[in-house]
């Protein structure tokens, strides 16, 4: 079963370059040239595994498309295609729910490595041994890949779920950022460790009572993060 990838890019030559290389790597591809086009394709193809979203588009921007996709779909992997000059945009994209970003110009190998990492994560580990982990007021269901706080479900992306799972399996243990990066994003990940911090920031907003004074995801200065005290 081949993976289905949506490519949203308005520049036809870049889009076809990406499509050719993804097909060569064995992916099934769906093309979109505008934000609206992409949203329509997502609606008609609920089995899309990963969406590649260009930031600069004629009708809207990639962040808005990302936000709208995430509004109805937590499962899909989202990679933003950003220009080198859009340093801040990476962070904006991740805050809007993207899982990763690739800076233009990128090589086909870099792009497929990122997609592969996301696909592996989205499929999830099929370990059924532990059903759930509790850490009041949280309850993490491994089978359903969901997190509840005080009985209310917290909507998480696949990346956020993987981070929380890693934390809850290592309660009270300081985890270096590199270990979080390797466990969640995979050994082949070639991006920056900063992506960990951005996801943590977003997670704190979702799960902490006060994201400025976190009680659950604690910073271990110059090292990484720790779940609990
Ligand atoms: Ca563009």
C-alpha cells in the first residue's frame, strides 16, 4: 500500500519537481495549486497521509491552509515548505499545527526522509502491551492514542502525542532534547533540535493550567525537559 501525499505548491515547475521525485520514491501524489484546491482535495481524499504546504500562495497562505486542515484532521502529517528568509514562519507554521518544515531549496532526499519519518510516526508503534498510563489529572490511552485531562480529551497532533507518551513513560526523568528528537522524529531526522522546543511550547498551552508556569512539562536548563517533579 503506497502512501498518499498532497503537494500544495503554486509554482508549477517546483510542484512537478516534487511530484516526480515523490513518485520515484514510491509515493502516490495529489497536486494542488491553490489553498482552496488543497482543502478540496483533502476533503475528497481522507486517506492522504502527509500534506506538503507551500507558505506563499496566490489565494491564501500555507499557515491558514494548515490551520484549516488541522481543524478537522489531527491524523494527517503536515510539512511546511518555507523559504530561507521566512525564519519566523517556521515557528508560526508549527504553532498552527504543522509537524515539520523544510526550507527551500531542498533536495529530494531531504524531503523524502522527512516524509518517511512522519509516515512511520503516523502509523504508530503497534505495541499493545500497556493500554494506558495515568498521571493525575492525565490519562493517556495507548490503544486510542488519546490524552485526557480531568476526563476531557485534549486534542493532540501525532507528534504531540508521541512526546507526551515519551514523557509519561519516563516520569521524573530528565530527557535531553536530542533524545526527544531521536525518539519522536526518528534517527534519520536531519532538522534542528529547536523543533522540540516549539512543540513543547504548543503542548504546554494545551495541557498546562498556566503555560507560563508549567507544572507538568518542566524545563531542565541547558539539557532538555522533564515530566513531573
Ligand atoms: Ca509559492
